[in-house]
C-alpha cells in the first residue's frame, strides 16, 4: 500500500521528527470506542496488524520487498537507492548535485503536453529523477547529492535500468584551483580527473611512531647522557614501523580520461552560451571531502594539509577544478565496457587562490547557463541503441517509456 492510500486507510497523520532529527509522519490510529485522551502506543509498521484494539501510532513508511542481495530490486524492478525502473530514465542523463538544481533545470526541458506532466520520482533516499525531452530527445535529470559513493549509486543503478549506450554529463560546482579559472567560469574536465583521498593510516602510524618515540625517551632515563636524541630514537621507531617514513597524509590517483567527443561538444556549447573567455578546459580533482582533502585549513583538526594545493598544482600544471564526484563518474565510464560516455563540468563557486566565494544569488543564472550547454551537448552526442537481443527482451517485457 502506498503512503497516500495508507493515509486514507489509516486516518489522521501528524508530522514529527525521528531520533536523527529527520521528518517522519506518524499515523495516529485511534479506536473510536476509546477515549481521546489516551496516549497512542508506538508500533512499527510490521507490528500494526497485531496491534490490539487501542490507540497506536505507526512509525516508518511503507517499505517494498527487495530480492537479490547482490543488486537489490523490488518486485517492479525498481533499484534500491534511486527507486527507478526500466522506461523511467532516458539514456542521456544530466547529473546534478542538488535537488533544487534538478528542479531548476527541469524548466529547460520541452514543455510537457497537457495532461502529461514531466515524470518525477523521489526515492526513499532522496534521489530525484526527472524525465522529459530536450529538443525532442528524451533526457533525464538526476540529483546525485554529494561525494563519490552517491555518484556510484547514480551511475550503476541507472546503467541497470537502461539498454544501449548512455551519456552522462555532470553539472556541479567546484573550487577554481588556479588562473585562468576564475569565479563563475564553467570549468570542464576535458583532461579527465584525478582522485584525492585522505590516508588515515598516516595518522595511525604517526600515533604509533610518536608513542614509541615517547616510550623510548621515557624508558631510557639516561638517554641524554648516552648521547641519544629524539631524532635518532625517532628514526629507529620509524624503521620499526616501516612504512611511516615517506608516507603522505593525502594520496592522489593517476588521471582517468573523459570522453573526448562529449568534452568537445560540451566545450563548444558552453562557449556558445557564456562566451569562450568564461570556459576553461583542464584536469579536475575529486576529493573525498570538502574540507581537509581540498586543502581547507582550520585549527579544530590535525589535517596536515597546508601544502596540499601547492603540491597538487606542482604535480598537475593543468589542474583547474576541485570538487567531489567527477572522478567516480569518469572511472565507472572507463570501466563500463564502452557503454557510457561521460564528462564533468562545474561552475567555479570558489577561487581557492584568492579565497573569494561566489555571491550565491548569482549561482542560479550560472546553473541555467551550464545546464543549457550540458543538455545541448547531451542530445547531440551519438549513442548506439540497444542490441537486437536487448530490443527483443524490451519488447517481450512490454516496457512503458514515460516520454512516449
Ligand atoms: C560540496 O559543496 C558539493 O558541491 C560540489 C561538490 O562536488 C560537492 O558535491 O558539487 P555539487 O554542487 O554538484 O554538489
Ligand atoms: N564544491 C567543492 O567541492 N569545492 C569547492 O571549493 C566549491 C564547491
């Protein structure tokens, strides 16, 4: 039973917060024969059938049954995190970070016909998929949220519900690492992306190194008299903990490439929309956090990242942008056996070299410019359709497409 049906069946509802502060809706089920002043008893949905004839409040939402722990889908074939099924997502996808960006850019899609609104679905995990057409070609806009694990859900679960080749363009926001990239520019990862990861072992080994150093200094009460110094003790400790020496707090990967056909189309469309002097092509870096792994400093944590940005630029002179998802997209496209063409483009929201941050009211216009360029590139890139065998399977399953 869906929530709306459930609401009808279960009577009045009341919004409240769960223990993590998230909004949940509690259905108050009160027997008419009982007095209204009784406090409702909280039961889970699974317990509701067994509830005796007195006031209960049902917590939680309807949960479908998933089969296949390896790649969970429900009885309708909906994926576990994105909640979409075959026929609901187009093979050309614009992936954006936030739900509000997805909603904003859905205004760029062809106007829906009367009585047939754009397809929209928000999953239980908050992923929003909007499907319609752009210049007559089916496209989907998917809010991807933040970080590489979320991009992993978006790429893999969409791949699972689409037949034939796919194209994915990410439109995000990022930090501009060096000139000529500046605030408000569209930065295209035409040279691909590297990944930056904080290495927790650095701190683990550092702790071990320092406590051993401390023990040695403390144990050898006459250390100074023996002529031993912290430095010599330190190096023997490092030898004991082999691997600490030379270990770095942040690890960077080799670059993965972007699809060059899509990159060229996107660069041309972006230049058309905002002008060539506002488009910069180069290498992107996707970090595993907004703060430490992007070289943001502060005094609350021991991050050891003061030299990170300078090191990155020295090692990668073509580095232009720093964000959190593009690497995962390009890496999965690279491993997709030729079935995904991908590229990332970001609005420069921060200048890391000057410490300036874009006035937020200017962002919407830049998102629309970037979104227009991305949609124009998406509908122009050639894609192979489903194979004959896949087409037969689709026909047999009588898949309904939301854009037809
Ligand atoms: C951090 O604020 C977020 O903004 C950037 C980063 O990649 C990260 O997701 O992109 P989006 O604006 O697309 O979310
Ligand atoms: N998003 C990021 O990940 N980094 C920035 O500096 C700005 C936006």
